[in-house]
């Protein structure tokens, strides 16, 4: 099946910038690094041209798609099955019987494998069941959520004995932890960075908690009405407290974390997609690339690793939809907020009214030509003497004060003449 046929089958009317770049250049360049904001269709960007090029007649595994979590393996599996039913593929994730799957591989090898690093190592190295001797494509999706200190040491034995023709790495950001892997395996590569080409329709209100996050959360829930809202909580031990609090207020909600078994998490994901819940109270596990059309994201607290903030927030405003990312903060969060602002997060101060989350409009300071001229006239020190900065700042303040006093005198004089 050709790419354009798959696009028609999926009902795609237009492509995102990253999809255009990867599909158009899939064969024009060797190794590819694709960067795009969360929620812009990175998976379909590589999946469609990959499916077009897989040889269905081959008895060997030609491609591996590597993902950081079991949930993402299940998601890509679903995307593939909806796109093309002519390819033989296998997905390996947490709860399946790996011994049974290894025995199946002795009889036949799938054309394509979707899995996590741990399961790939199990099948290739530990069980020696999956053969990659004819592999052509090795794809790392949601890569910035996968690379940690152990990743290189784990994946090296898998790739060391196989000659991969083409590497693709898809990510929301390019981190330092990726650099050793890219340097070792990619050699020369083409970078397609569409982060600046993608306009997200998301607002980022900041709401002060005044010390009690649960009370503030309750007030937020009273004024929003999402078709799906995800409440992210940093500590697993706090999830049930927040979840029960949301339930007690009469909302349909579910809790989601790594402490729940894989099969149960799979069922919860299906129910979330079917909109059986209005709120999901989750750990950062749900931030890793899961494709939900959530209308609201609530950061109950900020993540320990700030890179998770963008992944959490990326669960809304996907593929051009509107979204709202609400962040509950107190004075201890200021450094993290400043750092995220420096990374381009457009936070807006907001307050809770009886009916809405209201953005606090900043008053624009008008350019004061008279004061600006007074400042220019203050001579700058020619020599660097002790306390020269403080002395200069004092003279500037005096010049400004002089202008203001003159205005006050003139206003008083005019008022007395008109009385």
C-alpha cells in the first residue's frame, strides 16, 4: 500500500510539518533525526513510509520500532493495525508470555517488531530468538523519554553485531544524553527540526495555591468542564489522595500509575479513549507520548525532571486542537517556572473567579520620552572606580525623581490657577 493510499484510509486531510518532512525525505537521505512538539503526529511521519517499503515476501525481520513504555508499544501497535493489515508484525510488551513468543519465533520471524529496550534485549540477546541479521530500519520513537544512563550499555549488545541500513530518531527535543548514541551509530544524518514551524493552540495559566493544592484543585474543577482532563501528580503516593478527592466531588475519574498491572493499564487506556472518564489522575507514566485528545491538563505539582513538563502538556492541543494547561504553583516553584519560561513556555498569571479562570492582563508601561531623555543626560563614568555602578544608579534615580517632581509642581500650579 502506498503512502497516499494509507493517508486516504486514515482520513488525513493535511499533514503536519514533521510529517511532510519525513515522508518527503525518507529515501532522499540516510539516517534521520526528526524533532517536533508532542502531539504533531511524529509516529505516522515514519510509520507510513516505512510500511510502504517493507518487503512482505521476506522471511526476515526488516524493521524495529523501539519505544520507552509498554503503553506506547500498544499505541503504535493499534496505529499500525488501523493503517495496514497486510504486514506480519509482532509487539512485545510487559505482560505477554515471552517464552511462548520465543518458541513462535523459531518457526517464523515477523517483518516488523514493536517493543521496548528491555524486551528487545530479552528476545535478541537473552533468548536468542529474534534474528536481526537482515534488519534495514531501526527507529527510536519518543527518544527523549528513553535515553538514560543505562540505555547505551543495554542497547549496544543488540546493535553491535548487526548492520542497520537506516536509523531514525524521533523526539520532541534533542538532549545531551542522545549525543553518544547518535555519534556512534548515525554518523552523518539529516536533522528535520520543525519545533519552530508548529504553532500550538494552547494557553498556560498559572494559578497560585496559597499553600493548599487540594483546595485550589477543587476550585479549578468547579470552573472547568473538560471532555477529558488529565491531572498529573509527581509522587505515586499522592495519586490516590488526589484521585479520591476528585471522586468525592462527584466526578467520573480513574487513577493511572506504574503500580497498576500492565493488563489493567491497557483496559484503562481503552476506557480513556472511549471517554468513560472525565478525569485521569496520573503519574508521569501517562506523559510519555500517549495519544489522547485531552482538552485540559492540570499540573497538580511540577515534575522532578522539568523535561516531563512539556510531555505532560503535550497531551492536549494535539494536531491543531485547542488546549489548556493549568499549573498550580506556590512560592517554592518560582525557580522551576522561571526555567520553563526560559525554555519558551508562555505562562500567564491567572486567578480563579466564581465562573472561570481569568488571565490577569499586564498593564503595558508606556514609553516616557521625557524620563528617557533625563536618563541619557546622566553622564556615564569614564573610569571604573569603587561603587561606580551604585553611584551611577543613584544619579539616574535622582534624574527621574527630578522630572516627576517638576511634573507635580506644574500640575499643582495649574490647579491653583484654575481654582
